[in-house]
C-alpha cells in the first residue's frame, strides 16, 4: 500500500459514496423541471438509499469471494451507466429507478476500505483505513456542495454526467492499480451471505462495535438534520447555499479525526474510542447551550465530527483485526448497522424538532452520546480488547 495508492483509494471511495448525494440538493430544481410534486422527488432519495442498502447487503460481501481487481472497476462502470441514465431520464419514475441502480452499484467505496486493510501491514493499517474512510466522508460533503454549483451553472442533468465521467476515469485508474490478490474464501454466494449473519450472531466484538457505529451515525444524522432546521429559522434565516457551507466546517473535523488511525496503530484504540465518545458528549453540551450563538454552533460542528468520525475510524480498524479473511463481510455488517442508525437519527430529528425544538434535540443527542460513553466503560476491558496473534476468526 503505497502513498499514491492510498490516495487513489480515498478519492475513488469518496467519489463512489458521493454519487449517492448529488441528487439531494437538486430536488426542488428537478421537481420544477419534470413538473412533479416535491413529494414525488422526495422518493428519489428513498430509492437511492434503498438501492445502497441492498448493495451493502448483496454486493460488498463479494469482496471476500471475488477478485477485487475486477469487481471494483465493474461496479464503478455499472454505476456510471446508471448515472448517464439519470442525466437523460425523461420522467421522475425513470430517474427514481436509475438512482436506485446507482445506490446498488456505487458500493465500491465499501469494498475498497477492507481492501486497503488487506494491503496494509499491522503497523500501518489504522492510518491507511483512516485515510480511505476520510475520503468517503469528504466525498459526501463535497458532492452536496459541488452539485449545487454545477446545477446553477449547467443544469441538474450535467451534475449526473459529471459524476459518470469521474466514475469512469477512476475505474480506468483502479483497474491496473489494484494488485492481484486471490479470493479469501471459497464456497457459494448464499453461504457467503449466511456467514455475515453468523459473524453478527457469534462475534461479541462485532456486536459491540455495531452498536457503537449505529449510535454514532444516529447522532450524526440527528445533528445535521436538525441543524438545517435551526439555521433556516429564527434567528439565523440562512439560505440553503449558506447552510451548505457548514459542511466545509464539518470537513475540518473529519480531517482532524484522521489521527484516530495513528492511535489504533500505536495500540491506543480502546482509550481513543473513549475519548471520541467524550468529545461527542461535549459537542452536544456546547450545541445545547449555543442555540443562538453561531460561534458555539460552529465549535459543536467541529468537535462532534472529530468525535463521531474518530469513533468510526477506530471501529473499522478494530473490526479488521477480527478476521483477515472476512473483512468485507465484517464491513458489510458494520455499515449495515450504521445505515439503520442513520435512518433512525433522521426520523428522530424531524419528530423531535416538531415537538420540542433544538433543546429537545440536544438532550436526545446528549443521551445517545452518554450511552456510548457507558457502553465503552462496560466493554473496554472485555469486548474491545485487541486479539492476540493466532486468535483470528477463520473464513
């Protein structure tokens, strides 16, 4: 795993996951152009997320069974075709189906993360994984901002053509760059999928880490969804373009969280996880006190992203030590749990904002972060401890 290959993996993973989010800032423009209701365009986001959930469940485990040098470029090529269909879609139904296929096929980022772990030695695996995962986070934040600028300049259809072109270029670069590695397991595809459930049912470290990940993602989506409501209303009344700039503030926190990978490589993964949860709790305290003070909100954004993303990086690095032969399946379970947590966080944000406003949201977020702290305190000496050499789970 060279520095150049690590950077290529990070860019490709970010671009792949970013494909999921190009449509979100465009919903109003698409509704006007296709002459459909906002409710109809809201289904576009749902279709994309359903497709992505299926891709995580059905395609990402193939990273343990198939040649990833071929699998990753093929999935990116299929994703680029679906993006082109999005660009030329004559109606909202075609667009929804195409976005569902985009979600299904743009899972190469979640295949590249465990592959990066496979190509790294024990001394640098945390740092490598943190760089690639940070690429995913950057892709999410950049895609939303870039989508709005491109749509204003060239129209919403050009956004999907741009995404398709970037995906094709990266697929062509990855094909010769990914080393030839033999499959890590044998057997049927159905047995592969069953083994994901077996790992979830039997591996205590995976179970605890999935709870950590789902809770952190619930906190993340709860905060960012509610922050949009807060900044668009009194006393701020910011337009969408200004609210989108807060994503750049979050990017600062995400970049700072890369240090979590170095903590893992130095054997400090467990205390680092506790620190991450303490930061998440502190961020909610600051956010709750700073409802009408923009400086405190910005501080909360940065601190929360360092805590949540630091926890995420440490969790994935720790999971890859469970089994070198099952890293793609472990990642499937972890990301699947994150997906559930994120969906619940979004729903909770809407309900809590309507019922109790920012104060209630802050209390709920603080309680979730406190739960993370308590779970860390009760598992840090047992389930989170690193495994001795030779204790890996077989494929």
